């Protein structure tokens, strides 16, 4: 008997290879990269990004989208999508600690897990030295 595929719980979108790189790190550390679908904005217009993200939401059933920059094109595309999809949550300015926390709470509701992971991501940013 084969194992069931793990459903995608969130989409990670960003510039260049940001999304695939950070998801690769989640896979290497926690073995849970398959919880995420990735989208790159490379070569895409804002409308193209929005269509790509819309398809990714439809294909995966995900309700959470993580993006790299608060004012980046992926974030702008998601903000457009939110008007049509009120059940979707956008988290922007993400880091690896946030994604790892989200991945480790795969039994929780994805929206609640993302909101809780935000605190972990914020807390992980520190400064050492002068």
C-alpha cells in the first residue's frame, strides 16, 4: 500500500529562486518541503503573477501565501487576489524560522499556523555585535 501524498498547505512566492531556495532549506532541515508550492516572478508581469498564483491556489487548495517583500510584485499580486478570495491569508517579509514553524504545525489549521509562525519569525531576528 503506497503512502498518500501530503497536501500542499501554502504557497511561497518571491523574486528569482527565493521561493524554491527557502523551501529547499525547509526540506533539508525538517523534511517538509512538500507542504509548499513555489512561484517565482521571474519574467512575469503583475497580471501574469496574479494568474499564476490564482492557479496555484486552485490546484493546491492552499489558503496561505508567503511572499518575500512587503512591496514586491508577488505581494501586490496576492493583495489583488485577496479581494476575490477573502479566505486567503498573506504573510509577507518571511524568513526561514517562520516557514519551519509553519511546517512543524502541519496538524493545525493553515491560517492559524501561519499567524502563530509569524511570532516565531519575528522573534528569530536578532542583532549581535556593533
